[in-house]
C-alpha cells in the first residue's frame, strides 16, 4: 500500500473510531446525571425539597450510594458491544474490551469490528463517491444527535436544580416497581423530558430515558441498569433511536470480571 493509501486508511479508521467513541460517551454518560444529582442533593435538602425528592429516601444517602457504586465499578473489566442499524439493516458491529487504568480513567481495546473500518465500498468510482458523501452526511447527523443527547447528561447543576424543582416524583410502576420515578420536562427544549428511576433499596439507577427532538423529529435514548452478583449496579444496555431516518444504536455491556 502506498503512503497516500495508508494516510486515507488512517483517516477512515480515525473517523470511525471517533464516531463510535462519541456515541459511547453519550450513551454511557447517564451516570453523570446521577453525579449531578449527588452534587446538588444538599442544596435540595437545605431548600426543603427532601420529602418530595426522596419519596421515602434520603437524598444524601442516594448521592453517597451512587458515588460509591461508580467507584466500585472501576475494579471491573467488561466487554462492550455496539451495534448500528439503519432501516432495519445492521451496518456496524464493534466489540471492545473495557478496563480502567490506575487513575480510574476508562481504557478501550478493540476486539472485533464488522465491517472493518478500512473496508472499501463496492462499485465504480462514481458509486464510491456517492457512498462516501452519504456516509459523511450520516456521520455528521449522528454526531449532532449524539451531542444533543449528551447535553442532557451534562446539565449544569443550576439547570438540573431548576428542572428538579418542577419535576414529578412518583412510585415506579410495572417492572419499575420498588423504584422512585423522577420526571423532568422542558429541560433543554420545549416539550422534552428526562426521566430517571432510582431503586428504593439499593438507592441506585434502574432506568433513565431522554425524549427530545432533532430538527423537529423525535429522538429517544433509553438506558437500563442491572446488578452484579457482588452488588454493583451497571448500565447493561442503552438504545438510541431516531425514527425519522430509521436509525437505532444499541450498546450492551457484558461479561463483567473483577480485575483489581
């Protein structure tokens, strides 16, 4: 392969990795909402919001449990599978090994990727240019959607506090029985919502849902949590859907093993 080909290959790999990393950061960032809740819990207690916020739970205990759980999860290695579907067809599947370094920073090692990042589209040069153009437009769209969803997981504390003051607190129902549901509206856009469910016993997340719009069309992100045998709660699955373009991105975290 000549030097120009090597450079183009590196650029394609870099773009594919950056898109995957951005989507991962967004779908994996629901814990940031919890940490923001933890950071503002004392303000709610002082302001007299404890009874409404807690629904029988102490918000400072919830904050402590969330922080302790996040720290405990750093002792585990796990695998993360990401699948991108377009119009019902799977376009990309990646499997990564996820670990944490000695400073608690996440590390990702690619185990497999289908199709490979350097795979060439079939057909003549004209078709390849058309495919490349559409691929670039699709990546731009997904980056914008990812940034939109990310804005909900990185709410400034004062904005989160304002949303929580107007939130609806109620007991979880159905498969969320035993949890407290906290539903916030008009968080970043008129008509949007951010809903979280916190388990009454474990005082940790069970589900989080973002419902918003991109260019006037619905975008929904759902994260579901599971508990390890050792008691830690982790995000087991997150799904982002954009029906307008028939896009579904799914992330599954699995095969947790204690590494420290």
